[in-house]
């Protein structure tokens, strides 16, 4: 922007009439349609005209009237992230929101978060967004194999993307982490360390990535003539207190596991506490391989082998996927699975 304009730019005074497209048109001596298209970066409007319109819009403090746009077009320019309130563990939500915001920054869409608790029906939340026209697109987390929210949105032709996959026949946009590959690599790494009693602190069986996780776990163990560990009856959905208490009980037994693969950084902290409360040393008596979205585990327990799940990347990919769904880009181009090039770090 020209320095002279920037120096004298200021928003409209409090109490004065709100600047409109007509205000900009009057100052620039352009038509309101030209002004509107210039602000939308229309390809048929020259760059000098666009720059002139933008400078005037910023100088007078013009803000688009989203309500008016919605009434005219039926669009909200909103993407809604439907998020379980229990997912704010070790910055998971903040990293997801940051990635989504980055992914939406060059689009006309802005992000809202629609939270729900485990005591609330996730479908009711999605139904509310649809029936009240709260968003143009929806992003779902905690994806289930036969997710009723996905069926609901597909039936109503609502653009959406999921963090995680489903097992439904109809394909849909998604971004996922390759949990099957992670589990396979983790088992192989532990076997190379001569561990044979490998337990799993994984997701609940209601979520799709449980099935990917178990496929990698069972198949790789069997390839080494080892059996999956039974009796490790806690999941990453359990409270940290529950994980710590139950871990202490399990690792106080004679037939305790000699290693654990964990799918949550927060859960791993509770796991460590329970193992150490049982009088065992991590890295000597018990090995742990854990996913993490924040690089905290190597700081508190350097003996833990970690893999980084880039939630910021997930947010960016989900933003691309849901905007692509709105723009009716082929679904096959809106499906991504991530796995780090350098997987297991210690």
C-alpha cells in the first residue's frame, strides 16, 4: 500500500454511517458492481483498479456485510469445526485451529468451532448446523466406521470433510494419519529391541482408527510369531487418573507387558506415571513408543521413542478438503493420508 494512504488511513468514526460499496464507488467514481468484483479479486478487473479499490476500502474502514451477503447468496462464508471438548489435550485443538485458519486464510471462509461433550449426541450438533444454515461446510472429528453424521450430510448434499476415515461405501473428503503403518513400525522397532510382550494403549473401538491400529498391531505381531496382549483394558479416551491407576495395577503383575505403544502424548504421561509407581524404569524395564502432536515427551522422558503427528498439517489439509467439497472438486482429490518421512525418533 502507498505510504501516504497508509499514514492517513483510519476507520470510520464511531457513530458515523457504516461505509458501504456505494461509499467506495462514490470515492473511486466506479460502479458498485465494479467495486464489488474488485474486492472479490475478479479476473476481469484490472490490477490497478483492484489496488485502488482496496486502498480506499481500507482507508475508510469498509467491512463486508456478511449478513447481507448471506441473504443474497444463501452463503454464510463459514466453515464449522465440530469438536469434542475432551480433545483439548496437550494443545491438540489449538494446533488444529491454527492449521485450519492458515488453510482458510486465502479463501472467503472463516472458521467457527462448534463444541460438544461426550454426553451430547454428535449428530444433534451437525443437525443443528444444517437446519439453521450455520455454515457452508462442516469438518468432523472422532470419525466412526459407519458414522451417522457422514450419512446425514451426504444425504443432504452438505459439503464436509472428516479428520479420519469411515468404512462407508460412499467416498468423502478426509485427512487421516496412517495409524496402521505407525503400529507396524512400532512393533517392528520393539521386536528389534527384543521386546515380546507388547501392549497397546490405543483408541476406543468406536472410532475408525481403532481398526487401522489393530490391523497393524495384530498382523505385525503374528508375523513375528507373537500374540497380542490381552488384559490391557484402558484406552486414550480414559481419564489420565484412570490410565495412571490401571497402569500401576497392570505393571505390578508378574506377567506385565515389557513395552507399550501409545497413541496419545497426554495418555503417555499418565502411562509413565503408572509404570514408575509400579517401581519400574522406562527404557530399561519397559519401552514406550508414543505418538505426540507437541514435542514434550522427549523433554520429560528422553527414553520414550516418539513419532510426530502434525496436527497443524491436518488442519491445513482439512481446510483444503472442505473448501474443495464446496467447490465440487472430485472427491478423490480431497483425500489425504499423512505419515512422516522420519518416523520413529529417539
